[in-house]
C-alpha cells in the first residue's frame, strides 16, 4: 500500500482503496473542491484514498491530508494496491483515460463524477486545453455516473442518451458551526477565486453592490477585485479552506455574483452550500440549480442588476431555520455515500 511519508500509518477499519483521479489539485481554492470533500468522508468511512492530481503542484498543500490519503502526480502513480474497490474520475484527460482503460481491463468499476460542462466551460473561457473526444472516450469506459446539477443531467441526456443521477455539491456543517452560532451582523461575504482565466464571476457586481449598501461590510476572500472597491470592502486574498471560519464570523449574506454564461448555467457552486451551512442567506445570479433553494435569493440576467436585487431582498428578509434533517441529506457524508451507492459499493 502506498503511504505518504508525511501522513504515516494509522490503524483503523479498512474497506479497501479508492483511486481518485481528480480534476483539481488538493490545494486548489484552499482545499474546498468536491474531490477533497469526498476524500475526507471516504477516509472516515474506512477507505484509503490515493488522490491523483495532474496540474502543476505547489510546495505546500492548503489543507493537510488525513491519515489514509496519499497525494500523487500522474507520473508518480506506479504500483496500484490490490485492494482498489473503485476508480473515481472527475476530469476527462488523455492520461487519465489511459489509466481508466487499464483499470477496466482489470475489471475495476469506474465512476465518472461530472461537476462541470467541460466543453462549454473551456470554450467560453477561451482556453483550448480541452477536447470533447476525451469525454466521449471516458463516457464509453465508465461503469457509473453522477453529476452536480439538473442542467448537467439534461446535457448528458441530450448528448449521450444517459440518465445521470444528480448528486449535488455540499458542505460540512460542523466546520461552519462557529459562524452559524455567532451573532449575525451587516456583513456580506464572497468566498472563491477571482483569478484568470475563469472569469464567470462579475467583479463589477461585487463593487456595485458594496457601493449601493455602504452600511454593510463586504469581505472578499479568495482573490482581489480588478476594480477599485469602496471603503466598505475588505479583501483578504487566498485563504486556506480550514482557516475560512475566522474570516466569516458575523457574515449574514453570502454572494454568488455569476455572469450569465454556460459556466454558471451548468454549475452548483460549493460556496453557496457553505454560506447555508454558516447560517447565511445566499444572493445568487444566473445559477439555475439554486433557484428555489432555502434562504436563497435568485436573479437571472445582468449580473450587476441581478445581484443588487437579490441582495436587497436578502437584506430585508429574516433568516429562516433550515428544515429539520437538511444537513443529513446535504452534507459531504451524504454525497460520499450516494456516489458509492450509484457505483455499486452500497
């Protein structure tokens, strides 16, 4: 069994190994990506996880991996443990597909977890890296599927004649408990990347809503605005995911200011789930998956006008307690179990 020297060995119940071919590095966005959230839960359930990443690695990861997790680059993946029970793939890529072919020859189940409409996203962001043939090949090889939103489900029904179950993103409510229990103030948060080339976030909307509500404090966590913000905006740059709580204390409204684009249309932003887990209202534009969600104020169309309207509604309405049992259905644990069930391991 491959064990990272920095992790060591911990005795615990063992159900086998999940080989995870990730679409995001462990450190990306401070460790808040879907494959990372699933990994933590699978380890708690008794699985070891080999977390394979294909992008250039930074020297330090933002969230330390727990015991039972080995983080490898594709080139470092040599000896595959004999107890692998599932291959989880979240990105179509030539090197991943070659690995998947070998795993299928060995009779291993392969689960393709779709959390972006890759073709549309890469074209829209003027990025030539992705080729649709890679996904067509992966779809032909996978033995089970899931996707994060109803719009992605419809896209795969139309494109591949597949009825893909929707398993949305989630949050860890225990992590956000200190924010949820703290007194709510006139504080709004944006958590997430603001960097290139992924430009579906409207910087202008964030600036204009801060100008329109000068009595509120706006905290930008994850990057810096490309426009000069008003004085009631605080910018903190990139923050490791396990340090977000201290920046979020007092937060009452979480912002998802997405432009009207394919990247927003197909997505299910993790930040929105985390705002809910922190006991905040959500002001969101152009993400259909979040229309009708609890404590959520959705607008479609121009991002600036939409965010202003959504924020005004959120600020004028009292926060409602989420339905009993909400997080038993929408935690990362629930998502990790749902994927294993779809893949045939439950």
